[in-house]
């Protein structure tokens, strides 16, 4: 399906459901909030909920489902989390074992789904303000990096903060801080600006997730907390079975971006 036809959350979800869209969702359904996904058994749900509450920058919760219910009633009441993302990741004992386009065959009656805010929402606000977003310009996935910043642990879940990076001039970085701080439920303001090594990133041209983007002369890397952080925690905790979105392949909700703005 053509990208310009996917103008709202329902259209993107339908395209994912019928298999006509299996690519990253950045730049789709302008104005509609996108979200990360974590699906795990009820026995692990409290620990993960506590992990999110203790780490709200990378894990801002938008919705949590009842056990066995694949519908996130608050953010997309006509959706099905088993089919409505372009691609998923299936983890067994902390190892990635599959990246299917639907998870119907893996679904369990005790699964609880966590819908977590995504930075694609504040990117729309940046674009409206005339700020460049390099990975959208290039049509690639946002670069994401593990850092040396430890998340607060909760039960089985622990691990490093994962960040996404967007290069900006210093003056644009100041404006980006002002804009993104209005969106705390989708990661909010940056967690670091400048020297990547200060947060444990050895090579800015080799992201751990997503695609590398060039940093031009006069620009600095700007880092935001990222919703891929739970995948790092899952790799560390090694639970028997967890399902997540594939990086960049998000749930596109019915929420409008501006519904998530404050101030």
C-alpha cells in the first residue's frame, strides 16, 4: 500500500493486519500518536508495571490491557495487538527467536499488553516547528543506542537506558528541548546533548538498533530516552516468553499527538 494512503491510525493498522504494510511506521499517519509494545504473561506483569513506573522517561505508559485481551481500549479500541503492527519480536529466555508480522500463533490467555509512548509523536511537533529530523528526511529508521545509564530495576527487570538520536545545530537543539518537554508521555525532553562517550556510546555511526544517519558540520547529537529500553531489560531478565514490537514498527493509535501535549 502507498505511504500517502496511510493517513490515520485505523488505516495503518488495517494495512498491517492484511499484510500490505510491513515496514517501519515513522512518517505515517501524521498527527496520530505511535506507540511501543510489550506483551508478557500475567505473572510478570506487576514487575514490568513497576519497571515502567520507576523509569517513566523510557517507558511512559499510554495503556495496559486486561489479561488475555488483545485490544488496547484507551488508545485504539477497534485494534488487535496480535495483528496490527508491521512486525514483532518474539523473545524466549532473553534471546530473539522470531520477527513475525503477526503473533496470533504465540498468543496466550494470560498475556498482558503494555502500550508505551513513542518519540515519533514529538518528531511531528519538531517538523511543524521547522526543525530537521534526519532519519525522516532520509527515509530510514531512527538510530538507537544502549548507554551506560542504568535503569532502576524492578523484580526481574533491569538493564541499560536505550536512547534515540537526532542531530541538530546547537540553536535547534535548544528549540527541540522546548518543544519535546511538552510531551512527557512520549519521552519528553532529551536526556543528553553532545559527547556520545559521556553516556557510553563508543561509535555514533554504529547504532545498536535502527539505522545510522550522518551528523553534519556544526551539528551535535541529541539523545532522547527510547521505548526500546524494555527490550534491553527483557534481554537481561531472560523471561521464558515476551513479545515486543520490532524497532521502528509501532502501533499507530487513534490518539492525536496534541492530546499528549502539556502546557
